[in-house]
């Protein structure tokens, strides 16, 4: 029963295909790691102009290193091609803002054989804040992350150095408790901690419901209180979300329906920012899928020397065609619902894979 529950949880929470999930479980070792590469070609029509080129690329090395643990190393390149039409006087500032260039996205070791159904990870990792931050962009149902990810945690999400301890509670439904202690350069914080709870409820053989919640605490490195004392730890972010997925076991390769939503709050300087997204995806044949997403968030906008909090809303429609497990074509239309000085846009994406790409944890 426990094994069946775990398998259903993997199918519901994973963004990869069942074939990838099964194939990734065999043949890897420390002497023969799984080596893979993922790339994407992008083109965008916006404000009467076309632009595009190489988007993101990822090189991965993943394998169990001994009976006690596994290692994951992922190198990432972001070209910032979708932002190239925005003019910036300082190119270095533009590159920093959009996270372009090469980076070590993940480099961690995970001990998988600890007592009490616990696991310990150390190194550089994607923080488990909510549902989407641990999902790599090429595994997402849309071409870009919702803005509560990019505006609050970084262009590619939050990937930082630290420790993670997770515990699978002995309950009749899937209950995972996660605690992290990490250091990061996001905003002015140099260290932070998160606590998360991830639940999974099977609802028959075909439907699973996942729930998540997290709290984010940080300690600014240079900020001081009104009494000129060092800033103490404080709760500066939280989030919650759900993921409901219908996958008939006998047709798992051919169809699924996904409903997912998250809301988050993040304190930036003296402003508490809030946002959410809601999305759905319908895979109607083995090769074709369609999705829709609505998102709304508050963000900081610079007006001269003043910074103001503004709200923005976007709607997106996407259609994907996947001729094999190793490539996917996607077209997406984005409509600004409540955004100043923004145009609707069409984006085309061609993603390709080399090697046995292991599904990322989700």
C-alpha cells in the first residue's frame, strides 16, 4: 500500500513523462552517471517586432554515488534573449537583472538512507518554497515562470547554498516536512531559513491532490533597526498552493488533466508584496497538450528616484506538441490584462533533449 501510494504521488507530482520516470531508474552509477543536455530555441513577436535565438540550456550529471546517497550537478545557461529588445544603458546591469550567463544551478549530495525516513541534502539547490520553484523551466507547462516566481525569488527561481532536512511522517497519507537553512544573495539577505509541509491525498486510482505550504525567514546582512542594532530574524515570506491531477493508469501516456494554483507573499524592503497564479493543462493525446494560466501580483517599479508598488495581471494560452520524449514544440500567447505600457505577445519555443534526463524532484 505504501509503495502504491508513493508511485501515485510520483505520477501526480512529476512534470516528466512516465517513460522518462521509468528509464531514469536504471543503469546509473558513480562510474557511469546519467549525463544529459537540454536546450531551447525561442522566438517572440511583441510590439510589432520579432526577436529570438538560443534561450536556456542545461547540462546535467546525476547518479547514485554509493548505497547511501546520490549526487546531482546541473549547469545552467540563460541568454536573456526574450529581454534583449528592452533597452538598458548598462549592459552589465541588464545581464544581472535577467540572470544571463553561465551558473551552477545545482550541485548537491543527498543522503537517502538515514534512519526515521529522513533525507539530508547539502550543497547548492533549488529551495522547496511552494510547488514551482523546484521545477526547472523546461519541465514547466508554459514558456516562462509566473511572475510571483521571477519577481519575488529571481529570474530562474531561488537556487542557493545550504542544507535541507526532510522527513516523511508515518501517516496514512503522504506527509513530508522540510526544513532548510541557506545563504543567498537575493535582495539584502545573506542567510535565511524555510519550513515547509507537503501533503498528498490519493482520491481513487486516477486522481491525486497535493497541498503545500511554507514560511520564509531571513536575516538581512547590512540592515539595522531604528536603534542602530543589527536586524534580527523575521518572517518575510509565506506561500500555499494545491495541485490536482487526473491520470488514468491505463492511459497515463495519453491523457491527463492538471489544475494548479499558488499564492505567495514576500517582504521586500518595507513593502509586503502579494501575488498568485492559477493554471490548468489538458493532455488530450499522447503528443498534444493545451494549457491556460492567469496570474496577478504586486511588484516594485522604479519611477525616477522613487520606488512604487504596482499591480499587474496577465493571461496566457499555450499549445504543445511533443513528437517524442526528446523534443517539444510550444506556442504561447500572453495578454496583459492590467499592465501599463505592455503589449500582447506570441512566443514560440523548441526544446530538445540529449541523454537520459532524470526527472527533477517535485
